[in-house]
C-alpha cells in the first residue's frame, strides 16, 4: 500500500470539502443565518489541512494503483462526512457527533435520511451545504464507477464502462480526468437547466438550487419540511418527475443523446427495461388506486407517476404518504426500493441492469433445463455477457440480500419491529432515506438508538459503494502483499 500516494489524494479531498463548504457562505451571509463563522472556519481549516497533505505528498500522487484507489474510495466518504459534521456541532443545531455524522454521511451518499425534527429549522448556510453534498455525492459515485469498479469486475458496471473510455490497466489511466471532466460538464449543464426551470415555477434561487441538487443527485433533499408539496404546483411536480427520470439514466448515455444519438432511448437494453419498469409500476399503482376509491384524473395520475419515479430512482421526494394507499402499494414501493435506476447514474440500490441480467439468466437456465444441449447466451445490448460477469451479478444479489437480512436482524435486536426494521434497512442500503416506519413513511431517524445510527450509516456507505469496494477493504486478503 502506497500511503504517500493516498496522502496526496486525501489532501485533495480535504481541499475539495473546504471549497464545497465555502459555496454555502454567500447564502449564510445573505440570509444572516448565523452559521457563517462555523462554516468559514471549518472550510478554511479543511482546505489548509488538505493543502499541507497535498504539498507534502504531491510527488507521489501519480502512483495510485488499484489497491490505493479502493482504499481512498472507502475512506473518502468518511473524511468528507466527518469534516461536514463539524459546522453542525459548532452552530449547535446538533449536539453530538453521531447525529452530525449521520446527517452528512446521509447527504454525501445521497440517502437524505435525517435525525432532525425540522429541516426548515436549519440555518440557510448549513441547509445549502447539506443540499450540495447530495449533488457532489451523486457524481462521486459516477467517477467511482468509471475509475474503480470496472477494474474490480463488479457486475453491472461493465455496462457503464462500455459506454465511456476508462482505465484498462492496473494503474489508473490519465484518460479518467478527461472523461470525468466531460461527465461533470453534462451533470452541471442539466442541473443548470433544471434550476432555471424551477425558478420559472416560482422558486427562489436558493430553493431552486437545493431542489436541483436533490433531484440530479437522486438524494431527494428539500429545504421544506413538506418537501415539494409545500409549493402545491403541478408544474414543479411534473418537471421534477421528468428530471428524476433523466437523473436515473446512465450519464454517459445522457451525453451521447445530447450529441444526437437519440435512438439509444429505445435501443439500449437497460433503458428499455428502466422505462418499461416505470411505466408498468405506474399503471399498477394508478389502476389499484382507481379501484380502491381514488378519483382518476390528471392530478392522481401525475402524483402516482411522481412517487413511482421518486422511489424507483431512489430520489425519495414525497408529496404524500403513499403508505396510506393500501398494503398492496406498500409492498409495491418496498420492492421498488431494491431496483434503482441505471448503472452509471446517481441512483442507488441494485440498478436496473443487474435486475435485467438476473431475469435473463434465470430464463436462460430454464431453457437449458428443457434443452440440455442448447447454448443460450445472456445478451445485453446484443452482446453476450461473459459467464464471470453473470456470476458477479449473482454474487452482488446474494450479498445485497444477506446484508439486508443481517442489518434488519440487528435493528430488531435494538427494539425495532420487523416492519420498521425491513423498511429502514431497505431505505439505507438503497440510499433512499424515505422508509416505512410504523403506519407511515418518514425520512426522520432521530429515534433510532445511537448504535443503530452507526449501523445505518454503515449500510448507507455499503450501498453507495456497491458493496464490493467496502467489503474488499474489510477483507484481510486486501492488506496482504
């Protein structure tokens, strides 16, 4: 392990966190929210610590290999979240490190879970930093997908890697910088468009930016306790629904579509499955609500589609309590928590491509049972998938479900009912935040015991890092020569 190379990158992370935090200062000063001092001191301290580490080890920064890359990815989220927690403690809106860390690991992993009773009670500076952390964390997963996961052979990320040039050797390729810059450009451009359109809908700049970060980062953060329902605007609901669908798409595919390759919308296997899932579940929800007494009109239809897209892309905006729509709908939305959107998007959960491959592989196996001599390849985008890729996807599926069961068992030991434990853990592993609690849905977890919050924080990171990265770091084999 080259710790000098790691030191240089960690130094960059500290500097990056300081710069990101400083973007909240103008809003803190404009609204005179009283958190400017805490944000300024923390931002400056983080930047100076990072500058010192970077200058000390910068000559070794190009010696990053797969082991160092995996380690930095694993600890990077912890560093960003720990630094981000400091202003919450200094201002006094949170009185212990566990809750402050939970708040920021939730933001950076785009989970949007909170320990706060009221989001609106946060000072504007902290509120903006919490929002932009969702946006940064979302793209952080994209760059991770590009730089690290293809080299690990994590099933599903190969689809993203096939769309974008990236590393092909043990040493991280310089082309990552060019590709990452391109992806950031697309991400920022689409975010800019959404911000302007939200302002046309009546939001001020602060709210428009914050909700844009929550939408494009699929984090679902809002500046209002009532979420988007506060604005009572059909225009905003439909607009956010469209951009949540866009955010759930592979960002490399977004770039290619912007360049004119519109046919990808109906020729890509994963996109067809992704759109098909949204349409199918939306029709099920609309149909069920209609036969159980809801009035079938434009508002009901758009509200149903909004929540299907919100949960299906792991964004988790909520305009109403969909758990009140009936136990059947609770079950449908619970299953949606495991699907996620496309690989190479800011979405969490398993991702559509993995679900698609699992179905295709199961169907192929049935055919082989009937015709033992038949050669039945599993194809995605008209390409046959290697057996090892399919095996890794099955491994991912088993690890995901095992993690869900074990974490749920721990939460039940801490006093949660089976219903609450399942809903909470599914929300954390899928980076959704909005879970089933009691007879309602909620993203507030202040009532969870302290140890339980650390378990849930671990689940958030585990889900955000696609399991394999973090599990590799925890493996003794990883540390052997």
